[in-house]
C-alpha cells in the first residue's frame, strides 16, 4: 500500500502529466491565462511539478516564504487563486483522483492561500 498520495498516483511521471494538463487549462483561462504570457513555461512546469509532488507527500519541500517570494510581484487576488484552484480540482478529477484525495490536495492548496496571494489581496 502506498504511503503517500505521491506514490499512490505514480510519482513524478504521473505528476508531470497532471501539471501539463493543468497548464493547458490555465493558459486557456480567460481569467488567469494572461499571467503566463511572458513566462518560461518549461521552467514553471518543472517548479509546479515539484510543488504538486510536495503537496502529494513527495520528496520535495516548499516553504511558505518561498511561495511568498515567488508570487510577491504578481498582484494576485482571491479570484485568481480561486480560478487556479478550480482548474486544479478539474484536472485531478480528469486524472481519476479519488474524491477524498482531491479534498486533501485542495485543503493543502487552500492552506497556502495567504502565502501565494499578495498582501492585501481581495
């Protein structure tokens, strides 16, 4: 029996496919797609694969301080965060995550809202 969601869902290879699906949705989003116009997507996908792996209990760690620094200049709002969360949930459903596992991942994301959003986000 796998000890972590990371192991249960197939490790880095599976997480990489999940992240690729997720960013296809993000880039198509009218609400948040523009945030990624001038972004090195290869680098971002690598970082996001590590971050999602971390949330699933994989062998990577991310501090809240790192999340704050990474997102500090983006002026993200609650509705931006909500759209990202919605697209991630949709992606996890498509990749056949169990509902209880989706709830766990979404709770982990929600717990990091304040680190990801800009100070004073509305």
